[in-house]
C-alpha cells in the first residue's frame, strides 16, 4: 500500500549545465523516507579514506574523473566523513549572518572551491544480486553531483539532509568507482546562512544499503497516549504489507491496523521505549516505540496532558578537530553532559542533526525541537529584498527540505516540535512548508521564531527578549494580536553564553516558573565552535585570514570546544535543577515562606526545609537526600534525609536533625543534596541533581583593636608588621611577604557580554568604558599622613581627558600582628556608566601558588552568575583558578569570600569580597586575543573587590539587570592582612 507522496515530482538526471545555480532541490534522488540504524537488510559503509582533488573553480563540463578507468595520479586524500578545509585543503570561514559571497540569488561566484572525491570499493562476496541497493548520503555541504561506475546519478542540495540514489543496476562485484563532486557554494547556500563555520565536504556517513524485494521503502510509527485511561494506541503504516510485533505488549497485528493497550508513556524524564519489529516479506525492521501525545491545549504545549517546561539548549553539531563530522562517542558525550546538568530539551539549531543523535534523545530522554535546514539571515542587509522564502521559484526547494526532515525523523518520540527554520523572514514558502508538515504529521506542533504574527506556528517564540518584556508577555500584555496572545511562549534563544556568562538566567527561570504561559527556553548555545590550532589554542573567525568574518562570535557555548563544562553550564544546572529545597524554620527562627502559605511550627532543633518536586512527570523515588552540617566551611557531620517520593508539583516539609555542634562564635550552615539513588543510564549513583545551603549563623566581622603606632624610618614607615614607602604610603612588605600595592582598581578585561553586540548601541559598556578611559586610570597622590594609630594615604583616581574621578582614602591600622586597610571612595563628577569593578589590586611574588579560601566556590561567580557557587572552604592553585575562555577576558572571581590565603598572606574581608588571583595583569589579559597570548610573569596579581558589575548576556541579549549594576557611589570596605607562617 502507499500512504504518502513525495513533496516534488521524481527528478531526471542532470544535464551538464551549472547546477550550482539551480534553485530546484536537485535531480535523480529517491523520495525521502524514514531513517533507521539497522535491520536484517545488508549495509556497507563507504566511510574512510577517499582520493581528493581541490579546484579553485567549478567546471561542470569536466567530469572525466568520474570515468571508471580514471587514475587519480597526483591527488591527495581526505577522510570521509570530513570537511576538506579541516584537512589541509583551503581554510574555513566564519560569518554570523553575512554571506561570504555577493548576494545575487541564485548565482554564486566563479571562484567556487570544488572538491572531487573518488572511492573505489568491492562488494562483499555474499552481497545480494537482486538489484535492490541504494546509495545514501547523510550530509554533504553544500551541493553534490554523483557518479557510480561512470553513470551520472544526479545532483542534490540541502547540506544537513539525507539523499539516496537507486544504484543496484550499476553495481559490480569488484572495482566499483564512486565519484562525487562537491561545491562549496551553490544556490542552496542562500538557504543555509546559519551562524556557523562554512565547511564544505562530505561530512556525514556514506552508506550502501541493500533493499531486498518486499522490504519497506518507508514506514510511519504512530504511537499516541491517552493519559486519562493510561492507554497507548499504536499504528504502524508501511508501503508494503507486513506485521507489527511488540512482544512486551503482546502486539501482533497487520501493518496499518491500530491497536490500543495499557502502556507506560514516553517522556523526557521517563523515556520508556518498547522494542518491536515491522516484519515484511523482505526484512525485519526494528522499532523503538515511545507512546506520547503532543497537543496545544488550554493555551499550553502539553505532552500526555501535562504542560512541559523546557530547560533547553541550542545545539550546533561541533567537534574542535572534525567540525560537523561527529562520531557516535561525541554525540553520546553531548547527551550525557546535558542530562547530568539537568538539561531536558534540545533545539537542533539550525538544521536536523545526525540521525543517530535523535536515537540517543529517544533513549536517554530529551525533548527535541527538530529544525529545518533553512536560514536566509543575510537578506536582512537588504531589508529582506529577494528573500527566497517569499519567492515562489524557491518553494520546491523549501518543501524538499521540510519533507526530508519530517520523513527522516518522524518516528522519533523525542521530537515534539517541528521548526520551519531560523531567521529566514516570512513569506509564501514558509506557509507552504507549514501546510505540508501539518498535512503529513499532525501529531506534533510547529515552531518558527521569525514570524511575529505566528500565522504558521503553534507557539509564540522569541529570542533574546529581556526580562521585562518576557514578564509582559507572560501577563498577556504584549503587543501582538489575540491569536498570538493565546499561544504559549518560549524563548527559543536566550542567555547568550559567549565568554564569561550568561548572566541573569536565574532571573529568567523565576519568571518561567511563575507564569504558566512561559514554557521555558533554550540557552544559546551548547558549545564553543573553536577549531583546535597550535598557534591559537582554539581558533575563531579571522584566524584563517578571512576577509569577512565575525570574530569570536562563534564561541558562545556552555561547554568549551573540548566539551569541558564552562562556569555557565554549572550555573545553568543549578538554576534549572528539578528539585527545590527551601528553608522553613532553622534553629527555632521562622523564615518567610517561599509560597506565602501558612505552616505549622514545632519542628526539632535543626528546623525544617520544604522539598518541592519540580519535575513535570517523574516522582522523587529515584533520588536520595542527604544533609551535612558545616562549621566555617568544614563538614562536621552528615547523614541521610528521609523525603517522600513526591509526585510532580508536590511539596513536603522535612525535619532536619539537631545540629551536631553549638554554632555560636562560628559560621554554620546546613547543606541538603538530592542525588541519584542508583545508577541510571546517564549518571552514576550519588550524582548530585540539586542542592541548597541554609545559613544557621551569619559570618561575623573579624575582631580587631588598633594598638600599634606608625614609626618613621629611613625612607620607610613601619606599622605593626607592615613596611611602607614613606613618600607614597605604598605597602612594601607584610612581615616576610613582599607586596606590590594595594591600590584602587576599577578596570576589568571586558567580557564579551560587557562589550555587547555590535548592533547594540544603547548600553555597550565595554567600548564606552574604554571611551571613558577606565582602562587607563591615573592615580594622583595628595597626602601621606602618619599620625596617632594610623597611616592614611589620600589619592584621586581618574581617567585622562575627563573631569570625573574617585576620591580615595587608604587608612592603615595595626594591632601589632595584623594590618587593617579601610578604603573609602567618594565619586566626583557625573558618572553615566556603571564601574567594571571596585576594589584593590596587589601583587605577590611569583612563587605564590596554593590558594585556600572560605566563601563561594569551587568555580567562579559574579553578581548575576553565582547561583551555583557553594559556600565552603576551598583549595586550588593560581593556574587552576583561571577560566580559559577562548577569547581571554575577566574571569576567575570567587564571590562571598570571608578569608583567603595565598603566598604566605592571609586576607579577611569586612564585608565579604570577590577574590581573584592570576599570573598576568588585567591589562595583559585585556590585550590577549587567545589563551596562548598569555605569558606568566614574576608576579601573582590579586584583586580584592568590594563590588563587581554583573555579567548579563549583552553579547546578544540584555545587559546586566539594574540590581546587578555597580554604580559609582560613596563606599567603604576593609581588609585584614596577616602573615601565614609555616
């Protein structure tokens, strides 16, 4: 039987014209169909070493290399899957949205790098000779023409989409020659202007598949779930007769016959799959059936009757050496990292991923927004004039891309939304895609961000809307018409994770959990696209001599290119953790109820905490809870905490045990953790899923009574253990510890989010900070006063060419063994920008290495990125405290530090401070383009900051929220310095 039609008529083999400028999808390929990894049918991988020749231009007339007897003398080789520009042939190009060629659709330059590929192969001795074999390409950028044994098979475009050719009648037992010509640019390139590297080549698998007589050319698994009755309905459509077997459900029916049985549903939290088979005359096709129903109900995206909250990421495919040619191990690493960091959803920006990735999402549990290989972003430069999406000549190509995505991926339960593409404007082609998808598959919803009227979509989607706008949308106060206001809202991109950041995601999450209409979002993006390079460490745009590029804008991920989690991913994990643990009553002190609800008192001496299940579907039976009690950052006792197996959304108040020690005179706290109770498919037993810390006693200011008096000497002044320069008042040494400084510091090496995106003109702090001269502050000495029990130094710190400044007073006192520095700052003039930081910088000998501190850790944190910083006692080396952002920038601050020890010096704060230590100055960090530019010097530079400007995500989004901004205002803060001996 037949249950579908191709979105376009069958194509004929091409002529020798320039097919690179053809707006049609190509010619000669078979209609798209479902992808599956294995069956009883035979397959032969053609991956491996191919002969390769690169030409600077495309010559459609010269196809002599495709002849069967051609000898590729002088050719080199490339690995397939792979990109030739990452294998020594030409160079990669990075642009965000500008086309790297003249915009003259559908024409492309004559200078069109063209890679000719040859692969010789023999068939296995037992390869069936019935002629039913297809040749499959899973991904080729940007277009290709294919020959087998000298016969022209056809052409295709659509880089991240599969294409198959019937080749059984052409195969020989031995000596087969597969020839593929790949062009870097084609008409299809106008549809693939995604924010990524342009990387030509055969970058996904090439496979020969035997399709025996009677095999299913295509099949469609329909598996819905009735959450009221707990029943699943399965129907498997096939284009040939067959039977559907699911042993675990006692299903044995003819293909096309619906059957309803009790099942456990599939969700991203509980990814229940039932193994089955489609048995036809020619083969047995494996089925992995997940029962679930996706619908738009009550104005919300619901799965199995429950509204879902997407805690997602945008994922480009990337490997720092192989580009988009990902191996199974790399794909699995992504999924495991996501699951272990509480991510529950992936938007496949901005193209369908390798099909094996979706198998992993089915298995381990991730919601997927599957996005079509479509973006025409560069047409914004001309006001969307000539945009292919609104040009009917291009509609067949758009429909082909939509169909190849849907047909390939339709049997994956993880795919809950189809996305029409990204930043492609609007038009007739987009509407045609949406109509075709709805006609083919009405079991999923349709997403597209670029249509503000939501004419073709089931969800209102935006990117980088600020917090205030998101809240207006949540309250249905947005400017859209009634149709849009009735739709659920998601941020398909937010929290731009470029360099240090993103900041403010905890504030977004509070909105998401406060308003039903807000169904979460997808952080941009998963991984930095740095290319491993000996000179640069990881290279980015411009490092390969590109004349047009967008610099390090390609490095904006939650993991570094080598998949090391960045502080941003650690922060995101904490922000989206699926269990909330909140204090209710500690040590007899009632605390405000997070929900505002009344509660009963009468808990034990330890107090009570409220545990809330934030999962959408799973209960808490898979988690174990434990408490620990810390005094001054050290755990003194721990034990299990009994928490009921709460259903989704349920809360319970749980009693803590009596504290093991009297906390008076110390800083004490509870830490409660939720961990995996047993090993799961994605994480080991004991893996921390969620945690909270609850203060029992607050840190006290260090006791200090001045007693020593300044004593003048030969060019120096001594005060207790401190030696000062008599002329400048600068500290020279504290006991046996040599010191440079400290003095006021307001500059930090701007983060990517400080600098802001080039199209943002309203609050680009980084460039404006430079315009104000904050990177070259000058220190004027006004007075050095040694009197009574103090040494006071008065200065004015100000930028050249400006009439504003900071009046600064350093007041030193001593109790005989310690030094206390009190810094008072008073701004002068009209400050129109926040300060980058406010504190002091000092230098220590380069031998300083080990660092211990009591405060936030173990990683870095800034005012709007420190949710994941846990209060404790931490140890590190100076080198390990650095965060190796691909483009060097401010990093490594530990927040809420009460005291720290480094290089024989102990520092105590009053109040707590941000602590940073590095082997290069801020100015050297600022001047570096890559981590390889940083060279350790003979001094360790330490910043003790009273305040830091927030981070925000203004590299492509809002800046730091007002509550995280550091404005110049009168301030006073103190540090207590002492020498640590032995």
